[in-house]
């Protein structure tokens, strides 16, 4: 049923439209602090307080030592610096909040103060800041100057060939870290080996992790396949921590174990985890997260994956939840932790909400802007879809260019990426053969090289992979075996790159805060510290980096436009011939319509923005004029390229007083000689959606105006296309070609137009 | 590495590549692709040493990160501890795995006695005290 037929409904139909928007798939929850649904004001959030006796913390945030739970105990012992507590806790929270956004207060001073602040105090301070202030403070407080990013590399089949190809692509785009996980947990060894090989293609130093069960993850690291770990989760209430099957002591032990193996490590925590696990204690997301972050600093880990990780969708459902996610990230960097700042699990079906969420981090920069940017398609993401995925990767590249902001990625060409995928697939196939893990055939390999996602591949299935994984683990294959296999089969650069990566763990340089590898060197908060003290300071794009970011696919310039037109010129010369007939005079036929052509019309430009040949447009206009009993004359104007003045000038020459102005891009106007320049009779301003029938109707209407008849204006229906976005870069380039041909005072010339196929001559 | 290290010594792989050595004594300069191909490099050569971790601890302290330095020093102790002992101890520290305080105290004592891991032992003893106080020696599965 047509919507217009159903007038009985008692509902404004806009709500039907709104119901159809992806946004309406999102859940929204009311503030309900007693049940844990509160971003920053929990029903049982304590007031900040502390008591110190003999250098020991004897009460914290309203709880006396005797009632400390294990989280309180850990924070009191290892986070709070008794020497800083007195000064830091005495400062009014609003004053500290102002210091966070004061470019004249050095980061070091604020970091020291944070060491003397309890979780409730940290939460209270950042709650004073609005979203913009949080983003600004984040830019100032984050630890490493150069921003970076992290990719997810997974697929729905755990196919090692595809993992290798996609890991290589992620490396090419510039991700500093890549993270994999499995559909089937026992495939972890195969996933690790595959991504490890893929990440060695093209560049050395991309850190890699395989998210799996804690004990196994450490073993995979010991075999040399992975170089960092981040799924060491902590929680803000004791009961959720225990349900997570750990304690602050067990996790701190694990942190030391990773360090002892030279493997980079960060913890994970994020808003709403406790709410999802059912042990929120009626406390706010922010307060619980402040506890998590103090605990992480206390454990001595260098960094955190933080900002509502698996809980991000739930946090985003709560009023102020997205601001809270930003606030918890701010506490992380204020505590001097590396921050892989969430922007990970997709928190909304609305692309607008996603785009809005990423912006503060893109312009503020972050150690790892996404703690998992889905470099693969959504359905291939075994962590669940990310905020940004393979589908939206180019959107992100353009956001970097729009804001001249370094989001850690670099555009790559089709040729480069195809070559890289082929190299990665060949490399892993060679290793499989050398290590007797399999022998993928040409069809398997070929399908993976060109596949956008696993739906397109004819390669390994999860069951095949389990056998490969068991063989890697069972035969104790290590990264050294892989290096030797690569070398033997001629993949020398890849072998060198892998060796470089495992040698990093000897010095332990990349165990320091916020370490990543750029150009074969470790950069971290030690040798690339973020020092922001106002405009001109902090991280700035170099000219070279700016050029990289800006070079996205499909950029236009005038040369490009002229080249495209030149390819059209030949076909057009088979359709139409223009002949100059000398200076144009005013006509005397009362039914004569003059069509005024722009300077480049048919000389340098040959088709409209809708793609119509200019010959077809002139024929349609002419046909319309003749059908309605008029006659047509074509005149070229060189004194102007403006539609209104083309139309008015044409009207001035027409015997009827009615003229049509027509630009090569297809914009057209009907004018009368007695009207003001911008007060025309009809205008086709949306050239890209104007059809030949519209031009024909335009011709007919011109004659009806001349005859003084009733006229139904030709309306070009738009469906709301963003025509400016789609065409204005080309329009500006095309129009510059038109205006470049104008000459002041140039006289109009009659033009004889011959339609070469069709019905012969028209015009003077 | 006898003198106290500072942030200017960072990164160690660049400032003193000859000093950075694996667990069997090969230096960064020794571990080349040729050496790997010739079978002269083992996984143990790619293991960080207590010296390197203690050096990073000094750098972290110089950068004002005492907590991070503490983790590196605990890591330095564990660098000498076999993987199986590490995994057993970690497992015991998870909630409900140790059924009583003494089990954890014994694990701590093994770290101290067999591996000289004094800080880590004290840390596990502290956990034993906290777990008892918070009732974590309970049945979980």
C-alpha cells in the first residue's frame, strides 16, 4: 500500500521513518544507579578520603583497613604513594580538573599527583570535565607522542592462508600491533603461526598477539610466535574479579611472568564489565573503572586496554556512557599507563554514533587509537565486529585526511596490496610445506589472495586447521623453525623481519611504557615522550606524514578531468559538429528560442555531470522547442560562463525574448530578457540527476513562456543525494576550465550544429 | 652494566648492543640470520635475562615509574624460573585452586629456596594472607 493511501493512522509518519534507521536497533537504558546503571554517579560510589598512619594507608574512600576487600588492599599497598597522598587528596577536585586542561601545568606534575589519589578522587576529578575538556586533557596526558593503532586479524574459518594475507595487509596499512583470536580455541597455534608469518611481510616490527586462554597464550609467546599480550583482564569488584577466575595477585604474577619472557604486556579493563557480570555493587561505571586502573598501575604493568572493551555497547546504552568511556581513558593516561583506547567492540549500529565516538581520539591521538580496529570484514571478526572494520577502513583513512590527524594508518594502492597478499600466501604455503604442515594448492592460494573475506575463499576449514594447530603444538615447532623454513624457500626478507622481532625481547626495550616499533626502532614514552604545552607543541604531522595521509584513492585534479574528457571527445565528434557562423544578432521570429552555450561547451568538455553526451542534450532541447512550435538557434558566448548570464544573454538575442543558458556540465536556465539576472523562469541546478526528458521538457516550456501559455515547471526530483559531496570537486575543476576560456567583452557567435547520426541539421 | 642506568641509555639495543645478551650468552650482534640457519641459535638464546630486566627497571625508575620497575624486578627473578613452575604457581594463585594458606606458603618457599626469587616469594606470601582474610580458599569447581 502506498503510504499516501493510509491516512487513518494516528501517528506522525516521521516516526515510521525513524523506526527504519539502524539507530533504532540500538538498546538504550535509563539511569538506574541502584542497579548499576549510572555512568558517573553510582548509588554507592564513596566520597574520596584517605587515612595514613606510620606510612601505611589505614582507610581509603570511606572504608577502614579492616574492611578492605582484596582490590582495596592491592591499591592501598601498591598504588597509593603515602608521600603524595596528603597533598593530592587535599586539593579541591575542581582545581585538579582545571590543571588537567591547563597547558601550563606539566604532565609530570599531574602524574605525580595521581599517585597520591584514590579511585574515588580520580573519578571525582575527571567528572568535572565536559567531553571536549576530556579529549583535550587526553591529548595532553597520554604517554607517547606519536599516535598508533592496532588491528584485529581473524577470519570465520580460522584459515591460516587468509590470516597470513590479512596480517600482511594490516602491516601495510601501518598498524603497530595486530591481534588474532580463534573461532575454535584449539586452533590457537595455527592462528599464531599464520599471523606471525603474515606480519613479517613488507616491514619488520609489527607486534603480534594471539588472544587465548592465559596459560596457553604465555606458551605461544614462549615459542616466539607472539610478542605481546593484552587480554590480562582485571575487574573493579572483588566478586567479578573472582568470577573472572583471577585475583590482583594472580594477575600481577602473570604480569611478571610476561616480563620474565621478554613479552610486552598490558591489562584489560573497561566500563560495564562488572555490570555485565552481575557484581556492580551499585557503583558507577567510572568509579569501578578508576579502581581497575589504579590496580593496573599498582601491578606494575606498562599499559591498559581500556575504554569499555566488551562492555562498550552497554556503557553506550547508558546516559553519558560515551563521555564516561572517554573519562576512563583519561584516568588511564593520567596514571601514566599506555592506553589502547577501546574504540573496539562496535557500540552502535548507527554509523553517526560510531563516527562521533572516534573523533576525539583521532584528533587527540592515542597510543593505540583502537584496541582492535577490524582490518577484516565484520563477519570475519572473531572478536565480534569492531567500531571500524574492513568495510569502513577507507572512511577512517579519509577522516585522517579531513582533520589532518594521524590515526596511525597510511593509504595503500590496489597493486601494492595485491602483491603483498600474494607474497604472504606464498610465504605461509612454503612454510607449511617445509614443516610438513600441509601443501595448499594453487586454487586455495589464488582464492585467498583476491578474497575480501572468508566467504570468497576455497581454502582450509576449521577442522583442517585443528590438525595443523595440534601438529605445531605437539611437535614443539618454534619461530626459529619458521625462520629457517622461510629462508630455505627464498623468503629471506621475511626471515630477517621475524628474527628482528624475536630479538626485541632480549633487550626488553619494548617492555617500557607505550612501546611500539617504527622504522626498525623502539619508540616509547621514554624516548618519544608526549610533551604538550600549547599550540605548536606535542605531536604534529610532518610534511612527509601529511602527504602520506592525504594520498587517498580517487583524488581528482584538472589534469584528471581533462584526460577523462579527452577519452569522450572522439565519440562525441562522431555525433555532432559545431561550425561558427560569425557574430550573432537579435532575431525577429517571435517563436525563436536562443540556446546560449558556455565557452568550453563541445570544445574542451563533452558530457554533462549526468554523463549525457552534449549532442544528446542539444538534440533533446531542440526537439522540445520544435515540438511546441518554436524554432531554435544556438549561440556561443565567450564573455561569461555563468548560467544566469548565459540565459539572460541568450534571451536578449532571441526573437521571442526567451533564452536558455546551458553549461557544458549540464546546468541549464530558462530566462526572459526583461528579468533580473538571478530571477529566472526555470533552473536545472542538479545537473547530475537531470535526464534527457527533462531537457526536452525544458525546451517545450521555453516556447510556452514565449507564447504566454500556462506552464508547469519541469521539476528534477531529488532523493536527497549529497550532490555537492559527489560532484563539487569535479564541478569546480570543470568550471575553472569554462571560466579560463572567457574573454571580457567577447561578442556572441552563431553556431551551426550538425547532428551526424539522426535527423540532420538544426539551428541557424 | 654496573653504573646506574638513565633514560639516555634507552633503548639498550641501540646504545649497548654488545651488552645485551640472551640466556646462553650470545649477544644481539651474534644472533644473525646466518647463525640461525647454521643451527647455532636456540630458543634459549632469545630469552631475556635478569640483567636486562634489572637494567630496564633502572631506566623505568629514572623515568619516575617505580611500580613498573617493581614488575621488571619481579620479572627478573622469574626469568630464571622454569615455565612449568611459573604455570603451577600462577594456577595456585587463581581463586579456589589452593585449598589452604599453607599450599601458597609452600609455593612461595619453593620460589625462594629453589630459584632465589625473594620478591616473588614475599608477594605470594602476601597473597596467602589476603586470600585467607577474604575467604578465597573455597571450592570453585
